C-alpha cells in the first residue's frame, strides 16, 4: 500500500497536526513501508501456532507458601481505644 504526501497531509489535518511538505514526504515513505510490512505479515499462516501469554515465556520463580510473619492483632488492639470481637470500634461520623 502506498500513501501519498497529499493523503498524509489530509490525515494530519484530521488529527489537527501541522506538517510541512518535507515531513509529509518523509511520513508517506515511512508509513508506506510499515503498511507493506503489515501486508506481508498478514500473508503468513498462523493457524497452527498456539497463542502465548508472553513472547519469552519466562518461568516464574515461586517461593514456598509459608507463614513468615506472626499475627500481632492482639498486641495492636491492646493499645486501641475500643475493640470488639477482633474489630476496631470507631465513632460514627455520618448521620
């Protein structure tokens, strides 16, 4: 697919961008090359290829699911002004 500088200028106008004639020439060439690459990639048969969640398919290093911190709720609630059944009680602020 080949884009012309006139088409690039029109697209730039729609996007509310200013482009000079030199920029339009440059972008026409570059975008045409990108569109040709996309066209070439669309011709490749990918029906037998399984989708991947990540291109490098990294192996995750997982640690063992072990408790490392102790439960300090009782110690924290001893200094709280009011608690009930393991919950902090606070004054009502909305009527």
